[in-house]
C-alpha cells in the first residue's frame, strides 16, 4: 500500500511539472521580442504585458512603462518618490510625461506569481513575504496629496491597493513592488482587503484547463498563509474592496461574477 501511495504521488508530481511548464511558457518573459505592427511602434524589447500597460527595455538600464490610455500620473509619482526616499523597495522613477509613458530603472527577476507557478512549494514563504511588504508599507504615513477617505489624507498610511503576487518582482537584491497607479492614503486593513479580493477572484493568464484545480489549491494555501501573517484585519473593508474592484474597466466577466458572489455572502 505504501508503494502504491508513492507511485501516486510521483504521478501527481510529473503531471504538475508538465502542466506547469505549459502555463509558464505563455507568461510574459524578459527578452520577449515584438513582431509585426507592434514591433514597428515598440521603443524596445517587450518585457511584459499587463491589463493596462506594456513594459519595454530601453537598453540602457531603464525600462519604459507605456499605458494604453492617457491618465494622470500625479499620485503614482508622489508615491514612488516618497517611498524611494523612505527606503521602501520600489523602482527608481527617472521620467514621467504626464500622459502614457513612465521611465524607470530596470529591475530584473520574475514576478512572485510566475515564481509560484514554477515552484508551488514556495506558496507559504511567498505569502509571508507579501504580508511583510504590506506591513512595511503601512508603517509609513502617507505623504500629503494622495487621495483617501479622510479630510486630510496625509494622516493615513500609504496604500498600494493592488499589491498582489503579479506586482512583486523577485530581483536578485530582494523584492521590488511595482505598479503604483492606485496609490492612496487610508487604513491598512483596506489595502489587505483589496489584495485578498484580487487574489481570490483573478484569472491567471493563459492557464490550461487541466491545471486549474492545482492552481485553485495553491490559491487557497497562499490565502491562508497570507491571512495568518497579516498585521491588520481586512474583514471590515472587504465589501468596499469588492465594490471598488467591480469598477475596474479591465475586470473579466468571470472575475465580476466571483466578486458579486463574495458581496452576496458578506
């Protein structure tokens, strides 16, 4: 019987390895080349694609983050410059044109999400790291000027409001938190609630159907470990986080259904 259990575990490991490779192969990679019309308009090699922006290598230790629509960078610029001065791990901002383009110092490494798909046994350690990044962030009072619920938003802590594994780069020198377009001021629990909602409902891009049960299990383990390590209670803010996420124009229909189900249970 013990021999049979060992064979079953070995088959499961082989199946996970094969399916994992199929999913990871479709994730954006450092050094990916652009082709066709995209290559003609691209300022450099495509490093990654998000739901609302693309990131290109400019070839001189800098990267360009190009949004697909114009938006006001003011809050992101305020947060990035303040956090860099405070020693929080963010990419160094070089330039911002006030429209679609921002130029940063390049930080190499996979995202935490990509590393989880390649090494699922790291779920607990990555969850603890993500919780620690929240704790370190929320130890900093928000600088004046960031939006928030209080009459004087500067009195709250600084919030990321999208701090999930896809927005953490695992560089050789340590984690780097990216994508500060939602930066705000407010209570720490609100940030944790937004992270929980995103992690609970978000689709993993190009994930093969046979791999989905494994990823669902990985997601549950990660969420449990993250909550166990969290430094504040997100529960009072979950409904608000759900409603805010529903207003995201990049939200997928399947994600909206999951969020509405969460709201119905709250």
